C-alpha cells in the first residue's frame, strides 16, 4: 500500500546484555561447525528481572519521547511478539499502553506473525494512521525473551540464534525523521507445515516438547514427500514479490536504495535471502551490526532502522528498505525515505522501565 503523510517520528531499541557466541561454542551450547557457518559474533541475553512487556514499554517510552508525539494523539498500540511474554493470559499491548500512555482510549492490539510480527504491526499501524485525520499517531513495539527451559537460543533452529530485546517505533502525521512511502505484508500458507511437521496439537504448552526445536518438525514435513528446494523457491518467490510490489508502489528502484534491513540471521541464510532474490551486496545492509545482536524475534527491522538513525549511517534523501519473513509463511516490506538527521543520535538509555510491574 502506498501511504501519504505517514512518518516515522521516533524509534528506540532495548538490547539486553551481550553474550559472545564464542563462549557458547566453548562450553558446548552452540555447535562449532554451525557457528563457523553462521559467522555471528554475539547475541543479547536478558537477565532474570527482564521480561518482554517491560522491555517493550521501556523502548516505547523512549520512542515516544524522541518523537515529540502527544500520548493523546495515539490511536493504536500494536505490540508484536514471538515467545512467552512472562505471564499466562497477560495482555502485553494493554500493559505497554498503560505504562507509556496511561489511561487512554487507543486500541491496543497484540500481533503474532512470528518473525514478521514487527513488519505486520508497522503495516497495521500505517493503515490506522492514514485513515484518521491528523494528528493521529500509532505506537508499534516488539519484545521477546527466549529463555530456558522453553527455548534453547542456539538450537531452536538452524542458521538463527535467538536474542532478547525490544523495540519501539512511533508513526505520526505531518513530519518525522523518515517518511513511510509504502508497506505490504503478504502471506502464503502453501508450506505452513514446514514449522509444524506432524507434531500433534496439545491442550497447553507441553514441557515434554521443551526446549522448542524446529528441526525435527521440518524433517517430518519433508518426509511427507515435499522437496526442500520447492519450499525454498516458493519462499524466495513470495519474498521477492512483496519487495517488488512495495518498491513499485514507492516508485523506487533497487539501485536507488541506500540501505536494506533484513532479519538478523546467520551468514549462509543471510546471503540466501539477499542473493537469491535481489542480488544485494552486504555493504548495503545492516549485517555488520546484526551479527553482533542476533535475531530479536519480530524486532530486527525496527532495531536495524533505529541503529541506522542513531549512528547517522543514513542521510536526508536516502531510501531505506525493511524486509521481514515469518513462519507460516508471511512476508513484509516497507520503503522509507529519510527526512532529517535526528537530534537523538547515540544509543538510548531505556533500562528504567525494564522489569516494572
């Protein structure tokens, strides 16, 4: 969808303590051969008092402060997540709304879409903002903590190491640090079973299946006579379709894009995502930053954009493209044009709201 008068007014990231992957290799938690292929440097690991909704609220509060948007103008809080949020039957979006905006009439929505959650929340927020008169604004967050015994961050999937943290982004009208020119989220359930296999449904999350391991599920799916290359070709086709559609709506050519923000995954998977579809060189991406952060669930794209803004790696007039993929499968893309260099460069201190109840 092409957007008019929708701007990114503020962004922020909450990245937990750094853990070098070499430490995990040394003590046997991360396979040495896989670590060499992935070529990652570090991931982020939350402490015992850090939980996703609190981290997301902290990032959201900083994004709101940076944006200058009045809480009363926010019409939507969209909170994306992948894993357990710290409490059964909790409502993360409403928690974040209360912590950041107070008593407020905005709609609070929790978004799934796996690793494409941040992109889905951004696309939803853009529709909310665009359909309402100025000064309508929306608050988008992501937040995840992949902790044992439910998740083994180094073994849940191949080519991906799960990382803990949160992000916040504010969309508004009139002006901002970046104009959202177009965004899309498309889905294709042809290979939905790739992440499910033939694992039976259960009445509750079963500790007998912890830590979550996607590799046997993929093997089960392929054992049904599905060709792995057919799966990969279909995913590549749909991702390219989403990117091409969004670039076309934005009137932007690939060669005119200054930076691409892709998911923070291992080197081999990263190159497949880039080269198979678009032939993008790593120098035009956030790879060097992402390999020191790890995969933040649905937060890689907002965190990557925030990194580009905080480090002044992009300038007014530059085009930035965010690309996401989520199991099931869904594909997201957004095209932005940088409008100004923010005065909040440098990493934010977003630790204060961290574990607040």
